[in-house]
C-alpha cells in the first residue's frame, strides 16, 4: 500500500487535504477515490494511519483518515552519522541508504579536504534536499520516524559544540594503521548497552591528522572497517549496518 509522509496532525475519522507533496505523489500514481494509502509523521505518538482517498481534484486530494497503528520499524539503538560530505550526488545516495539502514541523524560537515564547499543559502538548500531524500526513503522502506538531516557545519564547529563526556559511543572511522577493527567491538558490553552511537567519517580526501586528533580529543575512538579503502559514501553505511542489523 503506498505510504506518504504527512506532517500535519492526523485524527481517525477526519477528512483532510493531503500536503502538496503527498497529493502530487498520489496523482502521479493515478490513484482513484476509494484507494487505500498509509500516512505517517502526523502524530506526536508516531506509528501510521490507514487512509482512504475521498476526492481527487486537480491539485487537492482529500482523504478519510482511518485507524492508527502504533508500529515502528526502528533499530534498537540510535546511530548517528557525522559525514565529511562526498561530492556530486553521492551524498543523496548516502542519505537514502542510511535512512533505509535506520540512521537516526546525519550531520553533514565541511572538512579541510572537502571537495564540495557548501555554505549559506546553498547549504540550506542542500540540507532541505537531503531531508526530502530521507522522507522519500522512509516512504519506501516503512520507517515512520524521519531521520534528521542537520544544517551543514564545519567539522571544527561541530566538534567544538560537543561535550567530551557524551553518553553516545563515538567512533572515528580511521585508516590509521593499528586501528582496532569495528567488527570486534560490536559484541562488547559497551556497544551492546549503548543507547546511542556516533560515527565520524571523512570526505574523499579523508580527514587531516589535525582533524582526527581533534576528534580523538573529544572522546572518539579510532576504528577500522578493514584493510580496503572504502569510498566516503560507503564507510558510514558499513559502520551503520554493523550497529543497526
Ligand atoms: N585517501 C583518503 C585517506 O587516506 O584518508 C581516503 C579517504 S576514504 C575515501 C573516506 C573516509 O572513509 C575516510 O576518511 C574514513 O573516515 C572512511 N574509511 C574508508 N575506508 C575505511 C576503512 N577501511 N576503515 C575505516 N574508515 C574508512
């Protein structure tokens, strides 16, 4: 059944007009009155609602909101990605896959070696675009909780805002030699009992030594994903998958 994100408050028995994005999507699917859909994101209580199309107008689509189901398809712990933004449309791909894998939030960061330089309005537009990518991925994969795509920051600014003693486990995805393999840590009690884990990864050119040292000084532990060099958009996903499976 097609699923649509509907950020307006939903109440069983009400007839509402779908937000423009969802209405357009219903029209593109050439759905008809009587068609059944699922709506999510409209209630503080989470979960999803079944709904039925009542009226298909040129631009407006009205639906009758049906029963609420308190169902969530979230990982058992929150996993956050702090990502040196990869260039081109690879960040779109990373946001989509990370959403499917259950990421709780994505913090795009500009680093010394970032190829893609974003700031001001362009950064805001990019963030809004990536948040829309996450919404579409939730519609597809069945998640009712949207991951948050934060505003673009420099890595230094983001690190400066972090407390050193965080309750979140913090791992720096690092290519430094002699770095402990992440997959040996998944089963440890620290990892098993952590309610939140944060991974930091670099852009195509990696993080500078100073950036890695600054992360370590904030309590990040260096971890390896093996002896192959993963692309900037692959590394965070590999770590995420290990901790949300
Ligand atoms: N030439 C860059 C360097 O030497 O750092 C390669 C950077 S890699 C394309 C992008 C990011 O992915 C790295 O900064 C690191 O965070 C992560 N990464 C890639 N392969 C990894 C691995 N095997 N273990 C841990 N992190 C990895």
